[in-house]
């Protein structure tokens, strides 16, 4: 490594770190919205809002299908697919709008959606859903 490279390497690393930090901070609203869209799981909210019964245990599509049939299961699947589509679109739009990196923005939003899906709203470990 030449003396000039040794001199400018810390400056280059600092500029790169500031750029990536700016990207993540500007992506934060889209990532938070994707997390919230994933958190409101159709398997948890449909029985509470629309249907009379309550599921016991962790929400899953096979259990939902046994209790409510294929029509409500298809509605829940469509709800979750639409929420994932909206969150990935917002992430791609934010990634493109900020630094022209739409794929990374979409991946971050999808990851936040799945993280929110793992921890659904209104579900507590030892309670009835």
C-alpha cells in the first residue's frame, strides 16, 4: 500500500460509513412501516374482527384452515400477500428514491415484514388468540 493510499483510506472509509448510515436512516420509515404491516397478521386479526371463534396456540395456516375453511384461509393468505407486496413496493421505492438501490430497499423491507410477521400483534405466549 502506497503512502497516498494509507493517507486516504480512513477518509474513504469514513465517507462510505456515512453514506451507508444515511441510507439506513432514510430507509427507516419504510422499514418501520413494513414491520408494522407484517405485525398485523391476518391469522390473528380475522378471528378477532370478523369471525366468532378463537384459535388457541400459535397462529398457523393449517389450524386456521381446519377451523374456518378454505375461503377464510384464502382471504387471510391474500391479506398477507397484499401486505408483503405493499411493504416491498415501499422499500423498493424508498431505496430507489434515496440512493438508486431498489433491490436492497426491497430486501430490507421484506426482512422487516417477516420479522414483524414472527411477532404478530395481540399474541402473547400463554394466552388464547
